[in-house]
């Protein structure tokens, strides 16, 4: 009689034990998967030459004469590339203010473009944060475009996948959140050149186009098939990326020897399938300096803009 009274309780305890076991197993599998992912990250060999150049307490600043295609015409302007290493918090994915064992070193590219379209100006900025010690995709990319009609903003954070947010004043693009599998990003190629151009992908590659291109052309945020090639010369190496379905080509011209400075780039995009004009955007180096620019914020430092031929 007592056996039948406690039989339901016995079954409940057995089921509870089984659930807990399943949950513990699931949690264990997740932890194991994370450990496995961490183990498969490939470290980089950082040379003494690299450390001496990039950990000198200064940034490399290069100004460019910009001829930007927009609305079917070429616009004169300027572009600036600022490459600098900095401490980064990998979880919060922001610049670290204080020294900590949690910090990692990243190569940051801040790229600015400024040009006018008739009466109103355009201002574009893209920031890319790439780990230096390990061969990984960027931890973070941000892009913003401002002009008199409005502004757009796009951000990628690398978690288990690429987590992307995009905000725009255009109908159909207003506020988007999406998750994409990790793949190559066009924006990371610039940092790969500076870290180690031998890591640049060649041949057929699936790649997400630059955030600037996606926003200016109002394209869906997704990967595309492209063909990449590397042509090395004695002084200049050319990296070319062709997207057949987008009718887009990007060419990056950089020094063949360390520190692999980017001297020029060219970009051609078809406005539509029947576009035969194919106007070319070009950026050609004006001046290059190394400076701890973040300390040069007084009026007496305005002459440094003259040294970069910037107004």
C-alpha cells in the first residue's frame, strides 16, 4: 500500500533528475563549444619591426585627394585614413580607458571622407577594429553618413555571429537588426594590409561589401560572391576585388614592403544594369605624418592640418 502511495513521487524525482542531467549536459556542451572555438583561433607572429612602428605612441595619418562619384557626377573632396593601435575591451567592444589583463590590442582604422554635392556637403566616417594577436574578423565596425537630407548609421559587433544594427531616415531602411554568419568583410581588408597582406583572401570569396557602399547604394546587408587577386610589384602591390553581381570593383594600391602604406585606391560601381558610364572614385595620397594627434587639440596645432594639406 505504501509503495503505491510513493510511486508518483518516485517517478517525479526520476524525471527531475533526468531534466537536470539534460540541462547540465547542455550547459557542458555549450562551454565545451566555446572552449573549442577559443582553441581554434590562430595566433599571429608579431615581428619586432611591427611593434616598433605601431607601438610608438603615435598614429599614422594620411590625407588623400578624393574624386568621389555621387549621383552620376565626380565630386572633389578629401579623405583621411588614421591607422592606430589601441587597447580594446573584447566583451564591451569599446576602447579601454585603463590597463587591464582583459584588454586586447587592436588595429583601428578611422576613415573619413568629405565632399560636396552641389549646395550641400557629405561627411562619411567608417571605423574598423581588428585584433592584432590573433587571426580573427574585426570585433567591431561602425559607419555613419551625414548630409543635409539626413543621416544613417550602421554597426557590426562580432559575437557568435555578426550582430548588425542599421538606422536610416529612408523608408524601408529605418531600423534593422540582423544576425549573419561570420565571413570576410570588405572593411577588414584595409587592416589586413597593414597587419599582414599575406592573409588577404584571393580567388573566389564570399564577402560583405563595405558599409559605406551598402548605405550609399541602399543595398541589402548580406554577403556576395567576389573574385580577389593580388599583383605584387617591386614598389607597389595592387589588391583587386570584383563583385560580378554588383558590378563593383575595388582596387587598393599599397607599398610592397613594411609598413605597407596605402598610397591610393579606386572604386567603380554601376548605377544600374545598363550603366555604361561607370564613373570612377579615386583617392590619391597627399601627405602622411605620424602623430599623437589626440594631444594636438589646441588652436596652436592648426598648422598640422596644413602639413596634411587639409583645409
